[in-house]
């Protein structure tokens, strides 16, 4: 891997870590308790997967709309 690959990966890991800490902390403030002791966590996880699918399909539609208007995200930064 090149230095640019490593920098890209480091950026992703850093942003993920910061986002995860913020999300976890906000979840604790909102829901309280100990996640590792909650029952039916699989149902909560499945709800999150469904939400993610909605967000991803919506994002895909938005990208396709941009590309139809002549903006190609693949060309950004080239």
C-alpha cells in the first residue's frame, strides 16, 4: 500500500472511532442501562439494518440523480 492508502485508512479509522464513541455516549444518555444485558438485542439490530437499507437506497437514488444531471462522483478528485 502507498502512503496515500495508509492516510486514507487512518482517516476512516479515526472518523469511525470518533463517531462510534459519540453515538455510544448519546445512546447511553438516551436509553440508559447496560446494552450487554438488554434482552431482544437481535430485534434492535435488525431494525438498525432495515434503517441502513433505507438510507443506502436513498443515497443511491440521490447519487443517480446527480449523475443524470451531469455530475459524476467518480470524476471528483481526478
